[in-house]
C-alpha cells in the first residue's frame, strides 16, 4: 500500500512531467515558400525579373512547371531571379527556407517583365508579386 509521502512524490513527479511537456520550446520549422504572380497578360509574357529578400538565402529555388529559372548562386539574403517561359499568374517560384514561421519577413519586388513575342518590356501596372507559404 502506498503511503501518503509516496503518493505526494508520485503526484509531484507527474505534475512536473506534464508541466515540462506543456512548455516544450518550439524551434524553427523548415518548409517551402512560394512566389506568386498576378499577371494581366496571363501566358503572353516570356520573361520576368524580380528581387527576393529575406532573413535567409533561399535554398533549392525552382521555377513553376514549364518555366526556367535563371540566376544564382543564391547565397545572399537578397537575390535577383529571372523566370522564362509562358509566364502565367500563380506560383512562379518555390524555395526552401529554414523557418516558415518568419515568412512575413520575406519580400519580393517586380523589376521587369518582357512579352513573349519580341521580348519588348511591358509597363509594370497591373502586375503584382507576393511571397508566402
């Protein structure tokens, strides 16, 4: 039979174990972020140049299916990318980051867009780019 002191020790041990479990520190969560484009000339652009900045260099950047990524090496926290192909609205680039919890610290700026027919530069009005999970 358990004595009162043993019960007290057992309850304290269980309480300490539960408290430790509830307060476990969470660290960085690696994952994928995506650059998304809103394109008023959907499918009629052949190249897009943009700048991506964030707290860490992008790892394993990849263009959307059917497009090609140009540039690199991408070792800095600010990088310029060129994506060529039939550039459409939606995801144009994905990349790995060490912590998706800081996704809001990444930013993307559109620099130039070229038409697929003749590669003439287009005005940037109507285009937008975002980065996030």
